[in-house]
């Protein structure tokens, strides 16, 4: 129950309510919005709690372990935060930002070092903007262990014009400077925060002003996003490799350009806990022990969150020296997310740990949570599973999240990459002159139409000419995904995956038997294969034997008879059957 005040103070408040807002610096924004009375009452409760909790903290001498609200860790408080919120019907504010209409709010009661009262340290934040509601008082250093036995109701003094704080300022953070009164100020006694007070014009004016500032911020964000392409002309999972000093990092930086990106360097001791995140002890200035426990995100989760928050802007995670750590161990279960669909998002989801789930629930905005839920639901429907609940229990990579990496495959002391990991990346070789090696005489339509024939004949070539190559080194039916087999994508996929895999892995110890060495001077290099690749030749210009039938070529000589013709005749003589067609994938 809100404390009753003397008739003298009530009359004084009524006098204040009759004032006309004439502050020229603030201006009048008396635009009437569609907000309901329930919305206004919820906004008043937000202001009541902010006022009363600040007075409580000031009397106690510190924020009592609650630097910010939401503050879901109830064990790390010196007072009953949930009880204080419940007095104003704001129980939901304990765990997530407070949503009122199209506005979302959080509260900061003290700065990182315990200071309270001043603009940068105590304010209500309008989420998604640089706007805040400030007390703009003189800062004082609080004690994180401080508390008081005084009843919380004793601090409901917003109707007293002589009790600090008396004024609420509407300001904006501009870089490192907080302009606390940029958009004017309001007296608490004018806002009608008493128990039975009607909604005043001043409170409606304040709310309308916040709506206008919020709309302006969103419009500016939308305008800036319109000038940034939503997709990049580069693979989503991209590894650039080559000799040291060829400019791999420079090339990646140039491609990243103006887009948001973060960088991490792998090393032999780098782990999954550092890359993805883990539950670990952290220093807490507002804990009675100085140590608390919480989920600490790594660069992967931080980039994922940013991509979900801004779905129309590419976000790039750059990994330097990806093979200086054990990639399979560092990626762990999120390795599964590297399988991308035709739209660029993950083909599958992975289950989030309880700690990660809680972290996402607290740190993702409602919009980002909806983006994640939509992403997971679409993946579930595509795979035939039941849609997952929207509780952040499953994660996936959105189409606007890019992972780019550099590596030196010839360095000593590096970790090998297994075939399954490599297959999920697009490799591009940076030649010794610093240029990305790309085939010149290759038609995507031809490669796409003949892919299964080429794959079959490469397997026969490996089987006949290889040296103790096991069957699991052959090219499977879906070594290239259906999206990579299209005419638009197969040239890059064939160069970066098929040739790379054969040269570095499957045929590593029998290259002269698999690849065409005619015309090569000395040792055969990967750059030679990429340069010589051609769809105008039956052997694609790089293999020791023909692997493809040229549709427009004359009748080939017996010595140049394609392997496909020979195997087809052999199959017909033995009554063999054709390979089954791959199953159709559901349209996205």
C-alpha cells in the first residue's frame, strides 16, 4: 500500500500539476499516442520503482548487489529485489527488460565501480537507443554490501518536492559523453505518481517524447542499414590458405570492410570454453565474496547474438590461424551448425547447455529471441521434426553470420583437419603472388550436368591408381551438397572442396597416378591444378585419365575412351542397374 501523504503536500502537488511546460530547451511534444491507461500505469510503476529503489540504495549506502535490472540472480542481492518489484506489479522485470507498448526499458542503479546518482551511473535506459531518463545528481561511491532495515514503503516520497531526487531528466549518450538534460526535465511531483493520481499531461508528454525519440532512433538505424548490403559476395564458411606472407589476413580484412566483425586467433591451448563460452568464476564487485559464477560467452556466441539482433546486417567472425588449435575440439558440437542450407542458415540445430540457454534468455532482446525461434522452427520443419519451443534451448547460425579464417597448411606444429570438418568450408588458395586462384576455362553448367559421372570416375581412378586408399576416402554421393551442385556454385565448390580434398588428403601420396603431370615442371602444386582445370577436356585438364564425356566431341579414339563408356558397357554385360536418383529436398 502506497503511503498516504498530508493534505498540504497533496495541495502543493496539485499546484505543480497546473504548470505549463514552457522550457524552450525541452520543447513540447504533446502528441497523443495510442497507449492505454494500463500502459500509462505500468510506466508510472516503472518510475515509482526507480525513484523508491534509488532512495533505498542511497539510504543504505550502496546498490546492495543489484547494479542493473533485470537481475535474475536473486542469490546475489542484499535485499528482496523481487519483493520490491512485486509492490509495483513489475515481477517480470526481474528476468527481462520491461516492455511497455513499443518501448523497452532497463535500469542501471550504479556504475562498474559502485558510483551512484550521476548521469552515467543511475538511469532508466530506453533499449535500442542512446536515450535515458537520468537523476543527474552528484555521484557518490556506494558499498556493494550495503543494506538498510528501513521498510521499502518509507521511500515512496515522490510527492514531496523537497526530497531528493526531485527531477527526472531526458538525455542522450553521445559517444563517451552523457548529455543528461538534452531533451528537458520533469519534476516528480508533476508526473502524478501517487496511488490514486490520474494520469497527468506531464506524464503523457514524457511518454510521447520517448515514443518519438524511439521512432527516430529506429528510423536512423533502418536508414543506415539500407546502405549496407545484406549479403556478402563471399562464402559464409571461408578458409583462405597459402604460403606465409601472401596476404591472407589482408585479403580477409579487405573483404570484411565496413561490416561488423570480431577477430580471434587460435593457438595450441585454445579451447571450446574460450571459443563458444562456459560457466566459470568471474570477479563481482557487488558480491560478498568478490567472486560469483556465470556463463561467460566466447567470440562465437557474441557474434551469434549480434547477428540475431541485427538480421539485416552481415556479422563476421574472423579466425586467424585456424589450424594452430585442434579445430574439431574447439568447435565441439557447434561444428554441426557449419552445414549451411541454400539460404545460408544452418541446416541443423544443436541443443544449448542450460547455462547458455539462461544466458541467451537474459541477453537476447525479444526481437532477437523471435528471430532465433523462427530460424529454429524453419529448420525443424525443413527436416521434418516438430517445431522447437521458443525458449532458446536450440541454437543455429543465421544467414547473416559469416565465419572466415586463415591458415598456413605447410607450417610445422599445426593440427590436422579431419575430412568432415574440411567439407563444411569453402577453401580458397592464395597464390604466391597474392592472388586468389580461380579457374578460367570452366563452365558451371557442364560440371553440374556431369557431376555424378565425374565423381564416379574419380572414384574409379583412385581405386585403380591409388596406393592402399581405403574406401572411406572415396567421394560420396553428397560430398557436394545439392546447393553446391548447382551451375552457379559448383565451380567454386569443385575447386575448393573436391580438388583440395584429393590433393591434400585422398591422393596425397599418389598424386602422379591420379593427376595429369604433363607440362608441369618439377613438383606438382595445387596452383597448377586450379590453373589447368578446364571443362573443355575429358580429363578436366588435371586428371591422369578422362573423367567426363564431352557431349560435342567427335568419336574418341580407343586409347582415349572414357572410363564412363567402359564401365557402362561392363555394367550392361553384367546386368547392372543404374544408380538411384538422390532424394528430393523440401523447398525452403
